[in-house]
C-alpha cells in the first residue's frame, strides 16, 4: 500500500488557545485571534437578531424552498410590521420585486424588512 501522509506537528498551546497565553504573558493579542473573536461575536449577534425571523419565514415557506410567494411575503410583512399601511406594503413589494416575479428569497426579505426588524427588537417587550 501507499505510504500514509505525515501528520503535521500539533499546534502549540499558544497557537490553539485563541491568544490567551499571549495575553497572560503580557504580549498583544495576535490580529488573527482578535479577528476570529470579533467575527464570532458578530455572527452570534446576527444569528440572535434573525432567530425569530427565521422561524417566521420557515412557517410561511410551506414548500421549504427558501422562497415566498407574494401572499406569504405580505403575511411576513404584517407579522413583522403590523402598523405598516397598505400603501407602504405595496411600495415594499415594488422595491423588493421590481420585475414582478412574485418570488421573495430569504435574503430579499431580510433586506426589505431590516429596519422593521431592528425596530421590533428595540421595542420594549410586553
């Protein structure tokens, strides 16, 4: 048989602990470790921010394709921003689907409703 590839040497503790050893030794945190921590924090925040939205979107995406039709999009808008006028909903439809395909992806919906999502999260809970 063929020779097994050599395993690379295990990373040192300083390399694998996210920079904790460097901080304890009084050295600055390596840029790569700092970036990893910041991006992880940002991703966690984004997941929490969208958690309710994902559940709602999936409940309206009955086919499970990640795409809503116009009626489901309207229901999503009403669920996220119930005070939005019918005229504002129509404007949102035109802005989100300018070519009248009547298909709205998850990303389309997040972009279209991002300000409403922020307002919803900022509102005091009942």
